């Protein structure tokens, strides 16, 4: 990565926006999962839960990257 402070700030800001999108997508999947579970489509709900777990894992990686960029 460039040592340009402006580039680092822009990168961290872009990753922050992606992280916010990640959280929004997870919230939407959570709502759909709830509806699926309540309407007897448990197998599809289980797949949605797996997707949410992946989003959570990736969100942690994005958070870690943002912190490293902002601290460098």
C-alpha cells in the first residue's frame, strides 16, 4: 500500500462503507430468515443462517483491515 496518508484514509473510508453494507445485508438476510422459519421453510432458513455467519466472519476481517490501515 502507498505511504500516501490521503490514499490510506480513502482506502479506510471505502472499507468502512463496505462494512456498513455488509451489516445491512446481514440484517436483511436475518429478516428473511426469520420469515422463512416462521413459514415452515427451515432448510432455506438454515442456508440463510450460514450466509449470515460468512458475512459476520468477513466483517471481522474488514474491521481488522480498517484498523490496520488507520493505524499505519
